[in-house]
C-alpha cells in the first residue's frame, strides 16, 4: 500500500496514547500542523508530582499566569543532622502548578487547535493486513470497546507503558523510582517552618534511602512526599515521618497519589516502523531531581516532529530522530545528574556533605541558572573551576563540615 493509500485508509494520521503533558503537547504540535490527531485520554488519577516548572517552560510553551499557583523564590535544603541551607533564587523563580488543572489545560489547548480527544484506556496494539496500526480501546464513558487505525502511534502512557510492552517488546523498560505524595491544605506561612514561596527538600535516609523528601507549596495547597527505588522501604511511612518532621502532621489532607517514575531514558524510543515513545514512557525524568514536566513536554515536541517527518517522507527511520535530538540537547545533564544521585544519595554521611556543598555561592548561582534556562552554564569558567576543586575536597572527605555563613 502506498503512503497516500495508507493515509486514506487510516482513521487518523497520529494516535497518541496518554494525555499527560507529553501526549497533550505532541497532540497540540501535530494538530497545529494540520494532521488528523487522536488524543487518547485514559487518565483516571493524578500523577504524584511536586509540580515544579522552570521559567523556560513557561516561555517556550506559552503557559498563562493563572496556572502558576506559586512562584518559588528560594529552596531550603535539609541535611540528615537537621541543619539547613537556604538557596535564594536571584533574578528568577520556580513556577508551581497543580497537575490536575495544568494537564487538563494542555489537553483543552490541543483540542482547541484541532485534535480529537477520546476518554478511553488502551487495550491492544495490532497491525492490519495493509500494514496500518490498529488500537483497541475501552471507552471510559460507556465502558464499550472501540478500535481506531492510525499511521503513526505516539506512546505517552507512563513509565510502565502498556503500549511499549506490546509494540516494542525488545525495548527494555527503564529502572523505576516509586513516588508517593499527599496534597495538603497549606498552613499559614511563617517564614520558618513553612514558607509559601520556598521549596523544602529533605536529604535524610530515614525519609528516603536513595532519593529525597519534599514540601512544595501550591498556593492554597501543598505537596509533601518522597520516593525510592529500594524494595521494602515504605514511602507512605516515609511521607508520614516527613509530615511530622516538617510540622505538617495535623494539616488536613486533600488527596493522596502514588506512581512509578522512570530514572533513565530508554535506549530506544521507536519500533522502526510506526511507534515512537515520549515522556515517562521514554524514561525522560531527570535523575537526582526527579524533574519531569519540562522534559516530558520537550519529549512530546520531539515525538511530534519525528512523527511529522515520518508522515511527510514516508520513511520510518525518521522516528529515531526523537531520541537523537533529545539526548543531544539533554543527555549530558541526565548523565551528570545520574552520577550525582548514585554518589551523593548513597549514605547520610554523603548527604551531609552534599548539603554543605549547596551553601556555596558558586554552586547556588550555577544550579539556578542551569535550572531556569535548562542548559549547562558555560559562561562562567572560573566558577566551574572553583566548584571542581571544592567538589574534589568533599569527595576526598577534606571539605569543611559546614559553612556557617550560609547555613543555620
């Protein structure tokens, strides 16, 4: 069958399985290009997420101000000993969103630009005799089954991606961290134990043996949670302990959520024919920080571009471009963060020294510049040299125990 015949025979040019930030972004991009796009929204719950987005995401994706529930002006890093380091943000902010409202806004924008949205869960991937992919779905409105045919499928259906398991059985899934958080009513800000313009990050082995615990403000609500890849560690118990440590144990709980989160990009994102992955399904959550919204949306953009190139040229090799472009832009950052997590999060002694490093003005400045602009900062060579020797001292155990001028 020719590409023109396949286009006529298929119900859609692109079907996107999953309607989180990655899938909704891909749907929006492709709909704007004039393709027939089906956005398959199987969401029945909200993913646990701190909700942090950088200013670059706000700019690049034209996010309206009303979706920002808070603008974070600083972070407080808490060591195993209980001491803390404050990291003020100079000349910028961290935006905080509620995923239920944020994700829905992205879906509605895609629909407004021409995508078709169906509330359904994915069940089966097959391919018809003419070579066109077929998806079997279960509709969430009337529980009836439906089937659609599409020339290209984008899998944005989460870290465990049922689509990837069926369409790409030889693609090994990424290692997972299991995250759990509780959404609470925000207490009054007092500037000390809780501040509505500050994110608190707890690097304490009792709360998570290999990740961290967080308290992230969302305006009238806040997210408190933790995660781990270690089997047998209770992240619910860790979150309960965190609430007690943070003085939030008596604050009203709005809802609770848990889900697996990938910690490394898959080695392959496409099946070489008609499927390409994006977002958590592709494994694009940053190690060490767990940041996923920005990378999910960038991954959705790259998947959409790859799908466009494949459809326009008829060459399925174009689908591999999604991973190539993403890793060229962000692979080095993921590699560095992965090393950082494996080393600094491995014991409370190392966590203590990691928090000490966070007191350094050079570390703080370069960290925030890299976060807000989503690129490694190369314009300050002497700052990098200073950080290298300070890091080396900490690695060898000869760095100072603490920096009293920057921590309390």
